């Protein structure tokens, strides 16, 4: 199985919003992502619109001929947006206004999460759940008839320079169970050129979503080069 890279371009909008003008443009960034050979574009429409806004999301979904992975919280407003604009994938994430980034995976026992899944599935949309890597979460995803999950690699990434044995073995066990259940297993959060190889090596994982480190590197080396370097590392670690 090959591995896909989704590039999260939220931070292009973060920079644009710092000046409240039109550049840098997330739509232009999306074009570069496609040209660089990445496989999908990830954007997170947050409740407070701190980076990507409605117009960015609409323009990118409409104009970019690449799979779009729209991350949203399980709220009525966001679910309706997804149903109206139909990106190829919808990744449900928990969302707290005060957090700096998505800090943990979804709680699959919450009524609002179950209702959001049901509504998206009824509208024939591909639903992915951003979850902490636990066996319990994979079993619950199976019960919810979910076909895609994204494992939160934040704990692995944060512990990469310390002791990450526990985190990596949890991720491996979850990825194996996903395969058994016929669930596509994705992963992401905090991945960079140093820590990505061990995750990309897990053959049951079919997609990684990476944002901060790629956009950070692009300041120094350009977006295309930074994406190509990540694809190269992912490919090499797979072989
Ligand atoms: N996957 C999900 C569900 C996320 O919320 C984020 C951060 O927006 C990412 C992946 C990318 O994480 P990072 O920016 O740390 O690479």
C-alpha cells in the first residue's frame, strides 16, 4: 500500500490574517501543493475563523483538482457547510476556542459527535474521525460504520526526543486493527522531517496530514521544495 501526503495549509491563512490583506493566498498555496505532487489538501475551518475562512474553503473546494480534506468540529454550522460544499473528505475534530491547535482526539461517546457522523453519512460524505490512538477508539469507530480514521500523533511527536516506545506501539496496534476492520488508517499532528519516518514506515497507514513543519520550512526553502522533501522521506521510509 502506498502512502499519501495531505498538506495542511491553514498557516498560510494565519499569515494572511496577520495583515488583514489578501496575501499570501491559501488558494495559491493549494495550487503549489498540487504541483508539488502531494495527494490532498487539508484545511481546518474553525469556529472562530482564526485562519481559513468560509471563502477560502469554498474557493479551494471549487477550484482545486485534488482531494480536499475539510477538518471541522461537530457543530450544526460546520456540518451544514460540509454538506453544502461537499469536499472529498470530512475529518471531524474536537474544537475548543482557547486551544492553540487541536489538542486531543474526538470523544466518540458524545451525542453531538454521533449525530454529526450520522448526518454526514446520510449525505454520502466520506467521514474521517480524528482520534487518540487507542484500541477502544478503533472498536467504537467500527461500530459507527466509519471507513477512515486519523490517529493523533501529538503524543508521539512531543515525546520523540525522549521515550516514544509506548506511543509508537499504540499507533502500530491501532493501525493493525484498522486493517482488520477495513478502516483506512491516517495519522497526523506534530510530524516533521525528523519524526515522520517511523510513522510512514507503518504499512497499515495510508495517509499523513502535515501542516506546521512544512509551512515553517517553506519560509526558508519554498513551499514546493518543502513538500517534495517530505514526500521523499515518506517514500524512502516505506521502501
Ligand atoms: N491533522 C489534524 C486533524 C489537525 O487538526 C492538524 C492540525 O491542524 C494536523 C493534522 C496537522 O498538524 P501539524 O500542523 O502539527 O502538522
